[in-house]
C-alpha cells in the first residue's frame, strides 16, 4: 500500500521540546507520536470550519477529476476554493 505521507523537519527550542515530552508522557506516547497526534487533531478541527468545508469539496472534486484523467494540482484547487470563499465571505479578515 502506497503511503502519501510527507516528512517535515521542525526546529523547536529546548524548553518547548521538554514541555512536549512531558505532555507526551502523560498521554503514554513518545514525543514524535504526540506531535503527529496534536498536528492531526489541529488540522482536523480546521476541517469543521465553513471555509474548510469548501476546500474539502474542491479537493474531492480534484480527486475525481484526477481519476478521470483531468488532472489539476491540489494547490490550484485549494487556491481557487479560497478565492471563491473569500469573495463571498462576510469575514474578509480571515
């Protein structure tokens, strides 16, 4: 099974690492697993926001188009969705 995960380097100060290690221990996780968990939870909570729902729909459309041979990059789809949402948004600050 192919994995679509990406590796990213994160540089944090020692105090932050110590705090995260303590929080990880309290949850019975190692530091790497805890950081992945926290980031995934944060990203998933974003998907509940109205703007994110529009982006999610656009990504599903992109996947369908890719499978049909009409390829668009995720970046293009996300940018188009953001433009549509921001054009109709009452909250122009976000």
